[in-house]
C-alpha cells in the first residue's frame, strides 16, 4: 500500500471542526480515539465462541485466557466487545449477556462472589466466610435469571498469592465449580503471569479451551514495522490537529523512533501523542514536530523507561545501537544519557516512504 493509498480513506474531523475546538475539546476527543488492534478480530471471535457456548449451557462451556503486558489494550478490547452485548434493564427482568468484573487487589473467595453480585444488582452484601455458600447460590440464580452467558474476570492476576506463588486454591475451586454447575463461560484476562497461575491448577487449566496473548507492536523488523506503520497512519488521520499531515508519524524513520520510545505499547503511544498534541496547540502549532516529541518524551515517558535514549533528540537514530546501550546500562545499573552530544541541527524528515517498506 502506498502513502497516498493510506490517505484515501479519510478519518477524524475536518479542519473547520478542529479549528472550532478548545484545547479541552481536543483532549476529550483524543481520549475517545480507538485504534483497532490487529488481533481484535481473532480475540472477538474467541470471545463470541465463549458467549455462544455459555448461551447454550453446554456441559463443558468454552473458557478463554487472554493475557498481555500492561498497556497493550486488553481492557479496551473487552470494552469494545461489551458494546455488542449491552445490558438490558426491562420491566420484569434484567438481561446481562456478558458480565465484566474488574477485580480489585486483595480479593479473596468471598470477595469475588460479592463483587460479581454487585456487578449484577449494584448492591454490596456481606462477604463473610459463613455467607459464601448462600451468596454463591444467589449468584447462580442471577446467572439463570439474567441470562449471563459469559463472565469476564479482568485483572485475574490479583488472585495470585505472591508468597506461595500460586492461585489461591479456594478461588480456583470456586471458579471450577461455578463453571461446572452454572454452565457459564468465563474469560480470564490479565498479565502474562496469569498463564502460569492457570497452568499451576490442572483442573482449572483443563476447562480453558481458548487462549490468546497480546504483544506490544514490533518495530525492529520489516514485518512488524508494516503493521506498526499502518497503525500510526490511522492514528495520525484522527489527530485533532489542522495540519496533522505534516506530522509524518508513519514515515519509516518516525515509526522506529516512536516504537523505541514507547516499547510499542499502545498506552504509551497514546500518552506520547496525546501530550504532544496538547503541547503543540499550546505552543501555537497545528502539527506535532520532532522538538515537541522530544520534550514530551522527556517530560512524560522517560520516567517509565529510565535509561532510554531520547530518540527524538538525535539527528540520526540507530535503534539497534540504542537497544544495545539500554541492555548494557541495565546490566551495569547505569542510566544512559539522552544523546545530548548528537542533538538535531536543522534535521530534515526522513525521505523514506511507507511504500519503501510495505
């Protein structure tokens, strides 16, 4: 696909609409930008399999384990999926085809049951050990009465016992019995450690028929850059900036710099560009310059990635050398300076086009 081809499908707001927006309006608009993850369709297919399995109350309903590092977009994907299965509050009943639980830290077995019940009726009930059986019966009734087909347990790693390094046994047993008795599907969503937790519990592991791991965007090989450049092209088209075409976020050179600066993590990419957009507008500009990206990285991202070279401050950026320096610095316990001896002087935008790599 050529650079022109990427711009044929126009996204986002018109210049006139953007010009009428305040900075707050632009921030609010940016917060609503959704970039579809390349794995989204595959993940939605697996979640739909779980929904259909739970809907038919199969003897062994399908369950999913969805893992990924923090910031890779797991919860945002679940949020988008949930939009296709909205809650319906009717006169005589409430339909909740998909129940989503964001697990708070430190929740034990009793707390899990009460959190799930709260997700259904918004009422907090006592969670003492003596009430676990009673509350479980109540929740199983809700599963039937509200047609709950899939339960999404987000932040599943919060049930991990850091001392004993395993899933709290009573929690594992409770979930296993719930799946068997209520014939409901469950999607376990969490950090990569969740896979180890599940694998350490053979009975629960045997009930998970579907798995998926979300990785950050790659930026060091031709194949991974193809995907990342397409993501940046779509993102640039949605920026609330009048001269957004001048950003050239999806040039080969810029894609590598952004990938390195953010480790390819969606949350960090969005933070970098959101803060850079605000800084540009406050500075009287309608596009994101390299200087703005450099200042934004130093102010908002460098603390998350100590030791990283500031890739927007360098005239020539060698990603392989930067990664090597990071590894050496981490090994020696040192912080790598931000390349102040190789500052940009009248640096021109890379002339390499998307078509050169795609």
